[in-house]
């Protein structure tokens, strides 16, 4: 995707030195565009936990490169131990994101095929790069499938603007490129379809206000920021034609964990007969859990609710307090939308019903018997 006309991915190895993995520090967006190097496993774990990088796909790709950093700094003959240690730390850094575990397990399997330290290190690096490249390719493909839904809505509206509501940031900043929920929107724009996006601000971390609105603006897609509570009203007023969101983990039975508040949007969409789609690469499916209620839900510090950060007039990003001292706050990061409220899942292989048999038919090789 383009920033001020220049193409970027959200993570990439330094072309001159692959012991430096470069990321965009998302805590500083949209005010400052800062590229940060990751050079150690611990630094990578902190970057995921403290949300320098965030979003399911990008968390997975970053974990892959974190394993690479663990491998290159391992003691001679101790690479397996270093990778196991890395896997343990990374797994705990963001518990809901399925891509994280998926990436770490893929790296561990790849390393086993190397016969010595050097070969293992090469395999780990190549696999981390493959995870990142695949993430971008899958998002591009799901955009090509998802655009058909927008095209149909546009035809039904005789070419009038299609209004799409999205929650959180499931854009390219949440992946390596393109994004999941945004990929069909970019593809629609490229196909000359008129689109406009309602962007939920997404308290408490404001991924919508800070990231989605900014990335849509960079791409020249018309968008309007709304409060998290506005969506239901807009739906009743027929100002929303469809909802597309991303997901951090989707069970193979079609239940979807996504940013807290997604469930309420799905309920409102259902009540107003508005299609509610979830876009995801297959790396986000959990092939073991049968019930969304078993998905671990991350609980973050209440300080993220009682404070807010933003740009002050002197150009600094500063934190201010919103509440009385000692106000207790409960901060769940995600909620689960049951499959019955979902119109379809947009994947890299096509659009599928949020339902066990249909998902299994589309990904037969993933089925665990
Ligand atoms: O806490 P975050 O910002 O990592 O949460 C991100 C989301 O909830 C996205 O909607 C989700 O990752 C799906 S798109 C990758």
C-alpha cells in the first residue's frame, strides 16, 4: 500500500542486514510515520504485546520474524531450545490471535528439517519470509473474491455509492499488505465502483480513528469516522449497505472473534437485514476449537480505557487522564460473533457460509480427524 505515494509493507527484513526486521510503529500513527528496527526476540515480543504492531496477520508475520531473531542469536547447538523458548514467549504475547500460534508452529516444523544450525537458520528465515509473502498474497486474493459482493450491491443501487461499515482496523496495517476487510474495498475502487466507508472509532485503542481512517485517506477512499455507538442508528436510517470486518480467530464452525464491539454490530446488522461479512486468510482459522466460547479473550490493562493519547499543539504525542483517579476499568480486547449472525466468510479461496461443513469443503486438507 502507498504512503505519500511510496509503496510499503508493514514488516520487512532490512535488505542489507537480515538481523534487522523493520516495522512501522503503529502507536505513533497517524501523526508520525516511524520505522522501527526489531533486532531481538525480546524486542519483538514487546513490540507485539505493546502494540507497535497489531492485527492478526501482522502479529503472525512478526512472530515468524521473532523466531528468526531467536534463531540467529542462539548459542551453537542450541537452536532448538532457542526456538522453543521463543515460541513460548511469543505465544503468550497476544492470546486471541490465531495467526501467531500458526506462524510459530510453522517455523518450528520448518526448523526440524535442517540438519545443522546453519541450515536450520536458513529454513527459519525463509519460512518467516514465506509467511509474510503468503499473508499479502492471501489478502489480495480475498479482495478479488469479496469485490463481487460490493459489485452486486452497486448494481442493485444502480451505481450509487455503496456504504460499508467496518470496525477496528482490518486494513493493510493489520496484515503485511492489502488487509482483509479493506481488500475488497480497494478492489472495488480499482473496478470503478463508488464506495464510502463508515469507520468505527474502536475504543479504547482507537484503531479505526487512528489507523483505518488514515489508511483509507492515503488510498483516496472516501470515509467518515463515527463513534462506536453510532452504527445501529446508521443502519436503521438505511445509511449502511453492508458490514465487513476482520477476525483474530475463527473456529472451523464459523464463530468469529474480533475486536470488542463487533458482536454488537452483527446484532444490529441482523436486526436491519444488512449483510455482515467477515474477511480472513485461512491462517486465522482455528481447526481445533468447535465453539467460539472457547476462544481465549485477551484482557488488557484498564489504563487503556481510563487514559487516551493524542497529538498536542506542541507536536508531542501525550497521554491524558479521562477518569477520576482509581476508577476501575475492565478491558476485554475481543468478543465473539456467533456464526448464525454472519452472512459469509470471505477467504482466499472464495466466499463460504460460516458453517462447519461448508468451511471443511473449502479447506479439506485442514481437517483434523
Ligand atoms: O487489538 P488489535 O488492534 O490487534 O485488533 C485487531 C482486530 O481486531 C482486527 O479487526 C483483527 O486483527 C482482524 S484483521 C487482522
